[in-house]
C-alpha cells in the first residue's frame, strides 16, 4: 500500500511539473507598444492628398478628422503639429497654422 501511494504521489508530482513547465513555455500574447505623442514645427514644403511634407523631410498624414482649413495647408505655411507614430507613419492629431 505504501508503494502504491508513493507511485501515485510521484505521478501527480511529475504531471504537475509538466503542466507548469508547459505553461511557462508558452509565449506571451502580442501587445502593441504604446504610441507616444510627439510635436513638430516647421514650414510646409509640399502637400499631396492627405500627406504634408515639411522642409526638414518630415511627412505627416493628416486624417479627415483633423480640424484645419485645408486651403491653409500649402507650401510655405508655418505649422505646429502633434502626431503619433503608428506603423512607421506619423499621423497628425492636431495641426495649428502659425502666423
């Protein structure tokens, strides 16, 4: 009887270690890095569709939800913008025409 109890205890211990090790080996689920809002100021070099390029080469994608007069987004205009980087693009969160 003691031998049966010892074998049973060893089996339970081995099984629980196997489950724990398997649980530890699973990769953690993917979590996207939080995006950090950044600021940029500069002079517009060009506007092509919803893409604004500044003199320093910075490219900002301007979603239609941004409240800015599109006719003021033109080459030579000075702007101040807040954006967040997502998937390698700089997406404008706000744009202010300086002047």
